[in-house]
C-alpha cells in the first residue's frame, strides 16, 4: 500500500478509539467545518459516560498512515438497527470529519466505508449544521436518503459586545449598556480558570445550574453523575487544548456564576452555565453578562460565528440573531429503503405529537416542568 492510498476501516473498540487521540485532534484542526462537539476530548469523554459495550462503529479513512476522515457513530437496535452519532443527546451539532486537503477523494472513501458499516442499519445523523461535511455526504449518497428538520440554533457574528449592540434599536442598545454598567458597578468580575481548577469550577457550575432552574423544570440529565463526570473530563482536556474556556464570575470573592464556552475553527458556542438566583433578585441581567463574555471570547478566537446553540428562547431574540435550522439526515443502502421510510415516518410522527402537546396542551407542558422540578430536588445518587 502506497502512502497516497486511501483506505477505510471500522473502529469498534473503545481502547482503539482512545489511542486515536493525537491523530483525531490533528484531523479536527484540518477540517474547517468541524464544531467543538467533534473533538476527541468531547467524544471520548461522552463514550466513557454513555457508551455501550460492543456498539462503537466509527468509520476511519487513512491516507497511508495519516488519518484524513472519520465518522463517529454507534449501533443501536431500538426501534430498529440504526447507526447514530457518538455524542447523541448532549451535543448541539454532529458532523463527519474530512481533511480539507483532498476532501473529495476522502469523502468518497468515507462514503464507501459507511455503506459497508451500514449493510444492515439505517444511518440517522442528527443535528447536522448547515455547511457541515455531512451535507455533502448526503448530497452524494448513492442509496436511499431523507432530510428532516432538527433543532433550531441561534447565531451571531463573532464580534465584541459593542458591535453586537449596534445591531439593535438604539433604545434597546442603551438599556443593554446600562445593564452592563450596573454589573461592573456591582463588582462582578470574570476569570477564565486554568486546567487544574476545572473540577471545582464544573462543580460550581452544575450546583448553580440546578439552583437557577429549581421550581421551573430542568433537563434532568444535567443532574446525573454521568453528565457531571463527562463534563469535567471533557472540559479539563478542552481547556488545556484551547478548545474551551471555563469561566467563573465572582462577587465579593464568591462564585455567583460559571460558564462553559466551547471553540472550534469557525465557531464559538456557550454550552452551559449556572447562576445564583440571588443575581436575578438583585436585578442583574445574567444573560447579558454572560453574552458579553462569550462575545469577547468569540471575537478573540478569529472565528466567524458566536452560536447561542440549540433553542429559540425569547431572550435570545433581543440580540437579533440569525436562526439556523439543523438537519436530520437519514441514509441507507438501496435494499434498506423501506426501513428508511419507516424510520422517517416514526420521526415525523413523534415530532408532530411533541409539537401538538406544546401548542395545544400547555397543562401537559406545565406538568412536565413540575415533574422535572421534583426530580431536580431529589439528590442524585
């Protein structure tokens, strides 16, 4: 085999995936479309918390000994055989990785490897951001395929807060500047922590996150030990590698808020934060405080986008962001076209039912929020 030969293999063992660390990190840096959720630190930590034995199915493409392409997937059997993203559920974006140098040839080899890996399964790629490499994979897929809508993300330019306020009406911009002056007058200071401080700061973040949502419903996954373990592991390595910033906000020496911000070549995103409810009692605009910090990090990163990540909550609209809808891409070999159609029907039916509950049955939504609040008040074991 010559050094220019492309060959695809299937990585099924977690220990083999762990050993890809340096090669994967280098590929991640050479793929301009990659998001932070395709970093080896994020994916390998996710697998330690959420992976199931015998289910890893990551397709790798090498040019000689050099890793030039990768599709981090895993096999699930319910409700049918599916290849789904590693990182599913708590990752805001999914993509495959392809070296920008020789991308067309690498994508062809990756497509061939995926067709072999998916002989008996439908590929279900969730949260594919517009412009992702996976979109080109979808466009050139020779078998059955279907594109569905997934989550909406909100995006701003990677600009300092002063430039972002210029996008607003003058009256709103004045209110934002007044809120920022109040934050500064109250002596709230931000500090990006070092790698050796990550464990303590993640603990502060999750404690404050639970406090801020108490009584209002919460994503219960954020309370579970497996999520805490994942977040600490991933953040420690991503902070060290420059792929994340973990920030404490202190007032009178006490941590009153904490925020994890993730980076990739083109994109900076605010992933998760926690804030002491006392800040809201003191009329501190927490989201404005955090956005100023994220805008500063994004502007200094050399990237293009400050993503507010999944969700179209009303408070995000104040900044006039661009709504960007992720895609859900279903792919299958021609013989599995009926299975792909069944999967698409399942997904669209479930999404319709969820929208109906939200739009027409607000009592059910309130019940869910109360239920999550009760679960949040029960100590995790």
